[in-house]
C-alpha cells in the first residue's frame, strides 16, 4: 500500500494513548542492582596496589630495561636536533620578515 505524501496525511489526534508498559518491563526498571566493587574497562576487578612505593619500584625496574645510547649515538642525535632547530628557526625568521613587510607596506601603507 502506497503512503500518501507527508503534506496530505491527516493530523494525529492528541487523544491517542501509548500502550501501557508490561508488568515485567516495569519490574525491570524498578529493580535495584546490588553494589559491586569497581571494575576496570575490561571487566576485571581492580586490585589495590602499593601506591607510591610500588610505582617507584616498577619505574626503576623499567629504567633498568632501557637500552641507553652510547656517546657516539648521543652526539649524533644532538647534532641532528641542533641542525633541525636552526633550519626551522631560519625558515620562521624569513617567513616572519616577509609577512611583517607585507602587512607594513601593503595593508597599513606606512
């Protein structure tokens, strides 16, 4: 059966009532769940750990696992960082000068 266009449909009357919810659905809404211990996002129960001491101990253990760079690797990485900062700084300086001259000469007519 084809529907009539929305503009031609008869208006719904305001005396229409929604069917009453079933008793079972009402009971489900009224039920109070028992209080449980907090769970993590994965559903596992959270365990209370040792606080700051445990954090420091675990951090120290992780730092022992780190492979620290040697002197040559440290110097080469430092040189790369210094060169990259110099190149980006020069680029930003040139861009800043160009934009400031454009604003001063073209937009402000000084």
